[in-house]
């Protein structure tokens, strides 16, 4: 190979190397510019996001500050229920939740004589099984068999504030039955479905018939005691009730 050709090849190689270097340099600078551009965009986006975040936090804080007054408890509310009406023991006809029982604790905010009391089941004298030992009174009420659980359910509803209170009669009405409350909290049935009202003589006659197994002939008092002799209708009423109960 002649020296002239060799120099020509070396020169061509040098130029090629320089060309590659220029191409690499151009590519490198292009990458730098693109990276710088993208970095700027990221920075701009970060700044925008930061501004949005600050704005959102500010608005949230302002909203909470404006609504702070609404978190104060109002009558009928309890801690954790701000802004939500309390439904337990809300009064006559309200959607109170019946408490477990017996006995049944009544709320301090229900209407009537049950307010704040612990309601107790009816006295045994108001049940068929308790008549035998029950003392006759001027006015008596008897729960017929099969209605005992319904009466207990009614008492729970009274305690929850779901019964209608009548201040004139001093009675609660629920499910077609009415009840009174003694100062001790004991509930007594007054009237209604499954409840029979009896006079003193009728209650006494039923008591004697239960002891005698339903046979009037075995009750000597029916022919000797003045209150029965002068009131034969009370015996007839008691006998009809006995047959109804024990048929």
C-alpha cells in the first residue's frame, strides 16, 4: 500500500471518528436538553400539585371551622351522635328500642308516670295462676291465658317510650291494651285485648271456683256469705269466666 493511500485511509478514519464524535455529542446534548425540559415539567407539575394540595387543605380547614358549631350536642343527642336525633326513649309514639327485661328500665325523657322508673312485671294477682292467692280489690283485672307474653312486650314498649300516654286517665295505651304504673314501678293491666275486668265479688267468686275445681256446689260461701247471696250475678260471671279459661 502506498504512503499516499495510507494517509488517505487514516484521514478518512479520523474524519469518520470525528463524525461519530459529533453525532454522539449532538445526541448527548439532545438528551440533556430533553432531560432538562422534562425536569422542568416535573418541577412545574410538582409546584402545581403542591399549590393544589395547600388549597385543598385550606378549604378543608375552613369547612371544618365553619361547621364546628354543628357538632355541639343538642337535647336528645349523646356523644358520638352529634347531628343525629337520639331515637331511644323519645316519648309517646316514638321509635324507641325496647330494653331487655324484666325488669325494664324506662328513660328519663319519656312521657308519663313511667319516666325514670324501673318497670316491673304485673303482680301475680292479675294472672290466672295467681288468682287463687290474690287479694280481691274494688277493681280487678285479669290477663287471660295466652296473653302473658304480649303484656310483657307491651311493658317493654312503654319503657322505650312507644306507648301513647293519656295524662287525664294516667294510662298508657299500646297494642289495644292500657296500663297503669304504680309508684314502685310495678305495671298493672287496666283494660283491652286479653284483659278481663272484674268487680270485687266477681274476683272473689272466681277465686273460690278455682279452689273448688269449678264446682259451685262445693263453695259453701256462695249460699252463706252475704256479699254472694246478695249478688248472685257475680257468681254467674265468675263461673262463665272459669269455663272460658279452663275449657
